[in-house]
C-alpha cells in the first residue's frame, strides 16, 4: 500500500469522525436526552462499571465487597442517584438502617436537582417505599410506591404493585 493510499484513508477517517466529535448544544440535543460532557461521560462509565459490580456482589450475598465497589462508584460519580440507591440497599442488608436511610434521603435530595431518568427515579422510590414499609411507616411508603409506578419508562410496575399491596396489608394488620 502506497503513501497516497494511507494518506487518503487517514483523510477519510478524519472526515467521517468530524461530525461525531461535534458537541451538541442545548438547542440541538434531542428532547428528553441528558447529554454528558466527555469528561463526565468517562466518570459515568467508571461509576457504571463499579455500580454493576456492586450489584453483582450484592446479589451474591457479598455485601461488604459490594459496599467497597459502591464507594468507588460514588467517588467517580457522587451525584448519581442510582449509586446512592444501591448504597442504601447494601447498608440495609448490612444492618446499618440509619446509614441506609441517609443514603436514600441523599438520593431523593439529588433527584430534585439533578436530571434523572424516570426508571432510575422509580427504582429509588420503590426501594425507599420498601424501606419505609419495613420501618412500619406504611402511610409514608404507599405514596412512594405510587410515585414509582407513575414514572415514565418504569418496567417493574407489577413488582411495585405487589409491594404496595403487601405494605398496605401489613399496615391494616
């Protein structure tokens, strides 16, 4: 392959990549999509990998390792509500109910000021509702379940309806 071919290939690749490297502005971004700056995208990818590991360890019953992973995820993306949600679940599993409550409340606070996907917020509201129900606070839990079911894109409505029904039954004795 001659230099001319190599040069032509490089020009072609550069030209193809030119449009992809352009940053979206608020006006050109699709409605409903939250775009991340390149640095933030790297941090989110790092946090996502740690969050996925934490969830896998949590599901395998290895809460202490899951907590180590979630601490790393939180260091990479401190304002991501999914990280705080998972942290709360892990802490609850470890018997740290007060710390779990603090993580849930922090996630809810962050959800008020940071963009979040409907499904992500619904997961948080569902888990917060479960926590409240376990604490005997059914009157506060039931609205959380309802809010979760009202979130767009939430795929676990049946699970939340079941949790809401059980919580309501426990409240009535």
